[in-house]
C-alpha cells in the first residue's frame, strides 16, 4: 500500500479520534503533507519514538501509540508468566494527548492480560525510571517529547532495570509492532473493566514519597545546607512541566527554603506559552527567570525541561547579568564537587568510576583523573550509562559516582537509571551554597576550575533534515564522510578517526584498533591540536549533530579556537548539503 492508499484507508475509517479526523481533512489537498505523514513509519531511536502529533503512521496519535504498545505486549507474551505478570509502569507529561496516550497504552496492555500502573497525573521521566525498580515491573512507558516544541509528543520504553530499553529488546518490540500493520484492528480493553480486574492500577503519592526518600541521599553536606541553604537565593522554573510535582518538595526536604519559583512557568500548560522552545539549553528559556533573578538577587537560575530529565542553569556574572552554563560546564562543576566532598570526607572509593558519552567534555576526564577516578566513555543515549551501572552492580567491580551527557543530562545516585533533573537541581543548589559560604558564585567556581584544569570549550551544531527525504539526506552525509575521509580539518591534521559503525579506530600512521563499544553511526575525529570533532545523526529527531571539543591555556585563546572550528564546521555542513 503506497502513502496515498494509506491516507485513503485512514480517511475511510468510520470511528476515528476527532483530532485525527481534523488533521486528515487539513492535509486533503496537500500531497507533500500526506507523503510526509504516511510515506514512512515512526521508528525507535536512542530514546524511543518521538514526532509531530497528527494523523498518519509517521505521526504520534492513538493508533501509532497502540501499535508501539502492541509490539511491547507481544514481546511480553513471549515471557514466562512470572515476568509478564510484573506488568508495566506508565507516566506522562503535560503535553497535549499525553494522558490519553498513557491510557491507550494501558488499554492495549490490558487486552493482553498485562497489568499497568498508571500515574494519577503528570510525573517526571526519572520518577518513571525509579517506579519500575520500586514496583518491580517488567517495563515502563513514558509519554513525553522531553524538550521539543509543543507540536511534538513521544513514547519511551524502559526495561526492568529502569534504563531505556536496550537495542536488542527494542528491535524485537519494533518487529512485533510492524507485524501489527493494521492499526485499526489492534484490540483495546475498556478502562473500567480493567480497573475492576485490577489490570489497570492508579499510582501517585505512594511512589512520590518513596522517590523523595531516596532523593534525600543525593546531597553530600547536609550541615552546609542547614547553615547556608536558608540564605541561598536562587530561582527555579519547571518550564510548564513535570518538575513542579517533585522538585520543590525535594528541595525543601533537603533544607532549601529561600528560593523563588517563576509563577507563570509553574502552570502545567501544553501550549508552553512563555517560551518558543521549552528547552533549558536555550538562553531564551531563561528570560522570565532572569527577570525574577534580578529582582530577588539570585546567584543562580535553574530550569528543568517539561519531563524533568534535563537541567539548565544560568550563573550571575560580576556585572550582575546572567550567563547560561553549558551542559558540560554543569556536569564538570557537579563532578568536581562530588569528588572533592567525598575525598574530604574520606569516602572516595578506590574503585570509583564516572561514565560519560563520547561527545561530552574531556574536562570531566581531567577532573576524574585528578582524583584517581576512572572515566568510562559510552555511546550517546543514557541507556548506555544505565547499562554500565547494571554491569558494575552485577560484577561488583566499580562504584558508580556520576554519569552525564553534554545535552544537559546528569545522574548522581543510581536509584534512577536515566538522567534526573530533580537530583541535579538538589546538588547544584548545594554547590551554589558551597561557593556562597566562601563569598563566591558558581561563576567564580567555574573560573577556579578552568585555572586548574585548562580552558575547555564545546559547541554542538545541528542541521535539520525534515520531510520524507530527511533520513536519506542524513544517510548520504555519513556515506560521503566515509567515502572521502578527511586527513585534516581547519588546518589541523587528523591523528585518529573513530568510526563507531565499524567499531574501528584508524590512526594517522594507518594502524587500527578495535573500539570496545556497540556499533553506532558516529564518526569522531581527533586532531593534532587537541581538538575533537564528532558527527552523528540524531536517533529521535531529523537532524545531524556536529560536536566540537577544544581547549587552550587561556579563555581568550579557547574562545578564539572554538570560533575558528565553528566556522570550519559550518563550511563543512554547507559542502555536504549542496
């Protein structure tokens, strides 16, 4: 069936969700829109299924949600009864249709006789990860599009360890989902019947309390918070999302009483009316926080994205303006504080380890090495960090201390197996208190860190490839780079090329060595001047990401070097997309 026939098939259905009907009518005379919506199917990437809401197999709607869940349920049907009956935990964010998608997920699972545990209202992604472990469910589903604009939604599947479903299981679920090609015949159970049979169970405060009890372990120096926390001035915003449910309670339990909340952004509004993008990576997301911060004299501004797995922060500068910290800077500040505090308390384990993604800052490696702590690099996707934590526990060979990705995701305590902005908010507030006790700000702390370890600068440049041909264009770029490998970049020789698709590192002299990581469509170039460039297609969005990491002896030189590489990468993008 081609996309036009598929569209007509949807149009002919007698019982359709009202929003889907409207979307079908809107695209009726727009062949390009029909092809984009029906010409391909949504697929699972590094963090599940994510896309625009609307009609079609390439859109988030109740039918594609049912299909994905049919894949999960069919996979669980192959398990023994004991595993299957553990059920699935389900949470959702504040976006349009999120609650509806959550209950559609429960209805499909219920039709297979599989229990679900659905939150009574919006909850953060990290709490969903925690809930799987707390209730011992076999899997979890989070309905969220994280930090994407309001037109998007998504569907993340988690495994029994609380980490995102690993590739092997995810591929099997996708295979089962594809077999359910007629999405209109997927069986769904009645919600009230499921409640009577206790196949659909509503959860809430009971899990919140358990999460918060665990969160109390996150802070390192409770005496410091007791002394300084009551006077520390900072601003917090949940950007219209789930962070408001737990973050304030976690902060108050820890002893922080004097912070301010951005009231307009504490409303759970799927329109995200105060921001174009509810993304704490973007300076614009802090406009209202800055206004409030200046009013109350805040030392730091903290924002969590709509599903509260990512955290962004802005620090007060010497001229009382605010500057956004990068994800790498936040991670480095948190890591340095954790290791120093543990060393001062004689609690730094000899088998301690930190885990980061291959596209994250090497400053963190220097910090870890300074404390004789091992740094482990993994592929992009927090599930790979979760996988390492699981291995450490099974093998009893390492003590996990911290994990992070440059894209504003951090994990301090592994009672959660995904990035956790609630934990990160609690610890970053403590770090701010630590510097305040010394008459300093986080900005001063960053400067001290740079003076000690060197001036590191990083930048991520994304090139969008939307539309039906987007995936082909992205694949063509990666093929071109492999067919014509670069031997120099920005007048600096390539001393090593890591191709994660073949798990091979090729050195300047032609020698090779194997990379001990799963295969992935990523290229990373190490250059003679110490700079590295990485290129990878996003697993969940139609974009290719170009990462730059560089360092120098002064801030001015580091900025200058970064600027020259940004220019060179933009020229490369222009060349590759002609």
